[in-house]
């Protein structure tokens, strides 16, 4: 979540080309695709969680804002879907990200993003991605591309992680579609366990790109995302941490 929001904005490719490859793995990473038997959408439950977004620079810390993640389980005809709405409020103008994901396979179906600077509208049909992307005050750039694999949604990477059979030593890689880069690959490796906010959690190293890693804590029982830490440079770390919702 926070990782994706801090990925930056680039030029959106309209082809199915893969982003620069990650370094060769030192341990075997299992390739996971939508519909893989290892992916269990039943591990994702309806929930509403609030996170604090905090930047640490040396001895100083600054609260950047709040993220509210609401997950509902719904039906679209005969298809069970995970309907997720993420609202990030770094200031007065929030970013609202809404997605629909096939609960059986975790294949993406729909993605809509509205922010102060741009709008994204994507519809997924297997390997094909159609939609538009652009600033809020000019005509959007059309997107119509057919990839060489069925991807996951890059904005829902943690749903994929939470749906996998996490245990120490487990390592996986999976393709995602990113509006700014196109088709790319993410990797995860479970390195151990820790207690976070009173819950026993898996410690997962998430690799977004070469030299871009985050540490993610996933609760073992509830499968909630508890915390994410991303090192931006030698002096700056971003943390997303679950907090109590205020009435």
C-alpha cells in the first residue's frame, strides 16, 4: 500500500513489455499466477483498518497522513469479488483507490483511482487491460494492451501476499500490472516471525524492484497487514502501521 504510493509517477507504456528484471534469486522463488492453488482468497476477510503513515528522518519523525483500508466481500453476478476502497489522506485532498478482485483467483477485474493530480480507470479481462490514465484537467491517455500472462493488480500486492501459504523460508514471485511501468514482477520471502501489536506475525521481505525492498508484517491468525517499513535512503524510512480507529 504505502510502497505502491511511494513508487513515483512515470510514463505509462501501452505495450505488454516487462520492466527491467530483478537480480537472479539466491533461493528458489515459486512463480504464482492468478488461480494458482496456493492462492486462497478465503484468507481475505471483510475488514476496515486504519493506518498511520509516518516518515522517519534521522532523529525526527513526521506523520504524513492516514490510510483507511475497507474490504467488502460481494457478488457480481455469479462471481464473488473482493471490493476494496483505500482512502489515503496526506492532507486536505485525499487519494481514493477502488478495486474489484475475483475472490476465487485474485485476478483483477476493475481499478479506479481519483487523486488531486490524476485519474486512473482500468478494466481487466484475462491478459487484456483497457482503460485510461491522465491528469484531472486534460483528456486521459487511453490504455489498451494485451500482456503475455494474466497479472495481479500492483496496487493489491498485499492481498496476494496475505492469500499465500506463508511460513518461514517460503519465497514467491508474481507478475503485476503497473500503470506507470507495465508488466513487472514482485517478490516476497518469509524470513521469520515477530510479535507486532500483540499479534504473532510473519516477517516478509517484499521486493518491488532492484534495491527497493520493504519489510512487511502479516498477522498469522487474522492475516491482517500490521506494518510496512520502507527504507527510502540512508536517512529516511517510511512506516505504515495499524492504529485504532477513532469513533
